[in-house]
C-alpha cells in the first residue's frame, strides 16, 4: 500500500462552511476513486509555529492507484477546487508538501522516492504512469473542456479580463490549453461574474496541463499576483460530452 500525509494550513478568513465542504469532498475520495482505500481528516493538535491546521491521511492500494488519483476527475474537479493553491475557491493559506511512503515489502526506498518525485505536482518529470493508469480505468476521452466561473471583485471585471488576455491565455497556450470562449454578466444586473471555456485533449492531457502550469515559475506567480486581488471566489470544472448534440457559436 501507498500512504500519504497531507498537511493543510487554512486561509485566515476561511469560513466554517468552507471547512465543512472540504471535509465532505475529502471523505468522498475513497468512494469515487478506485484504489483509494482510506481518507481521514484530523485536526492538528500541535500549537507550534508553522504547524498545519488539519492533516489529511490517504491510503492507496498500490502505486498505480496513487497515479490514478492524480488525474482522476474527482481529484481534478473537487479536491483541486479546495486544495490547489491557485484555485479561486482554495481553502489553503499556504501551499502544502505531502509526505508519501509505502509498507509493501517489495518496494525499495529508491522506488518509493522515484514514485513520490514523479507524482507530486512541481516535481514530476515523467507522467506516463498517470496516462496509463487513466487509460486502464477507462477515463481517456478525445476532448475535455474546462469551464471556469469567477466571482470578480466590484469594479474589477476589466482588470481581470486584461490579466487573462495578457498573462493566462499565452501561458495556457504554451502548455496545450486553448481558450474557446468567454462570457461576462450583463452590467445591468449589478453582478460581476466571468466564465471561460477551455479545451484540452483528454484526461491525460488535462493532468499534464495542470501539473505543468502550477509548476511554471514564470507564469503562476505573475498570474496569482495579478488576479488574487481581483476575485472573491469561483468554481472550476472539467467537463466531458453529454451525448446531447446542439449548435452554438463563440459569438453568441
């Protein structure tokens, strides 16, 4: 079995409702992700400076299940929505570094170190085991769409669109993600919401794109510095075709 301990330091302004939502999402991992055997979220008792607020403990059936977790839709849509540091809906106050280990007798320390190095975002150099795990699970599809909904701070819609246009669109394109369309709330409603529709080539590419972009030290710091003051929340979801055909134009 592969095990992981994930320390969580919460935002200072996180609400009880957000923490409850996080608990629900993490508890569902073992139900929705094959090979994810156990999910336990505990309050950290240490009062020492720098200690986490919560600790999330994971148990995976084997290394293949560990890889499948990385690109699984439940992880990409729900867990990352809460725990990815660049998500508009993140509960994190500080980026976390998980600790992973194995109790399998036939797994050497070198193999475990390599598995951990490859599969933790920001250190992965070879994601092919993740692609194979997704294919074996039947999760590979030709095209996946990412729909982002952003709650914009009052009066900041234009600034947010400028940041997307000048920073994120070129950065996303360099990693294989294409902006298909974007929409905004009518000004007459008094609401300030933005929607962005992106395309990526399947779950494997969505996984690769996510890992590469959060690891891009040129793109991500500039992007987050620009948009964090401009947004108050949001939601991101990777979507697949429903089978119901229709017609639409990006100018509609």
